[in-house]
């Protein structure tokens, strides 16, 4: 399993993945304006790859934008389907290469998300995750019900509330959360309970002040990721915020990872971002003063807690 960190990685991992396809490429698209990706899809079709794209029935750009995207993909030789309108929005973003490599993205395939936004993507060859992703793609393409079959593949509205609640309940020491807008009362009540149990909870994103959770604005220009790092050993990466609409009324996709390297990289990124927030700077200054008072080298306390 590998992690993609934006804006550091840029468009290269996506283009490279498309170039590696030999037989099939299934891609679920919410928004796309990167011409490098469109060209890579064209080249894939030209070398005989069967490319299928599932695009949302609705996005913030409206019908004209979606129709333009649809026509652009069709012109490239891509088989295009529209999602059903039975959910408020189909916001999931994923790609399956040759039926054996799964990419799940927190970001859209647009310049703003890729070049200026803090986000993550996950790459995995885990057979069960890939199988679930293929099953979901086939179901949504055919506008048929999807039935969840693997607890590490998190899909809204089918299983996200249950899986993410269980994930949070499993915390013993620490929860580090990226969430643009955390508003679901049940999830917030659960986080408050975990805090009372002594779990250190920090949020980069927005939380109502009444919940008394430590939250800071993302120091990167923009944030478009939903992620939770638990106890430095497990992580969730996906497209669903802890919001009622994203848990219960939209198609959102996420993955739970136990990969040590991926989780460590996510935690390191979070700590780097947190250090640039107002609270993070105050904590660093406080630690530095404590170090000086005890005669330690500056940064000792921070390193010890990281």
C-alpha cells in the first residue's frame, strides 16, 4: 500500500497509473480539468485498453460542465456512464487498473485540488479491497444496489457511519483528524466521549465550538481530504466528512489502512501541518521555554512527543 500526498505529488501518480494500464481501466470521476489526465486516457484507449468512466449525475459546475466532461471523454474513446440520481451526490473518486490495483482519492482531478490543496490518495493491491471496488463500480455503472462485503472498504451511505464509528471507538491514545466540516452530532458526541476517556483529539478543519474539541484551520491554502489517524497505527482515508449528508445521503468512498509506512507518513504530514497552526506554534514555544528551563536542547519536548 502506498500514500499519495497532495499538493506534493502533483498529477504524476495519476498519469503514471493510467500509463501502466494494459487491459482495463475503470475510473470514477467527480470533476476533471487536468489535460494531462485526459491525454493519458486517450493514449490508453489508443493502445487497446478498455477505459470506462463513471461520472456524477450532478456536481457544483452544473449540467453544462458535466456534459462538457462527458463529451470530452467520449471523444477520447472512453466508455462513459452517468451515475443514478437516487443519491444527493456521487462524490467518490477512485480508479482501478487492470482489475488488480486500486486508487482511492480524497481529491478531484482538477488543478486546484492537485496543485494547491492538502489531500491524500491511497494505492493498494489488496485483493479484497480491489474486489469490493470492482463490485461497487459495476453496481453504480448498472445503477444496481451495492452490498458491502469488506469492513475496510468504507462506502456511504451503505456502511460509512457504522465503520467510522467503530474506527473511532477503537482509539486508545490519539485521534488526528483532517475534516473540512465535522458536524454530525452522533460522531461528535462519540469524539467527546473518547476525549473524556483520555484520548488526545486534534482536528485540522472546522468543528463547532460547543463541542470543545481542539480544532485548527489547515495552514495549507486549501484542504480537500477526510482522514483519521488512530493511535499512530491505523488510518482512514476517503471522501466522506463526518457530516450527516456525507455519511447517509451521498456516494462517498474510503479505505481503512493498517500499513505502518502509510500511517506513519500520514501522521508525519499531520504533525507538520499542525506545527504551522496557531495552536501548534504556541505549543512549540511553550515546549521551547520548558526545554530552556530544564536545560535541554530546544525541540527536545516536541521530538519526544512526536
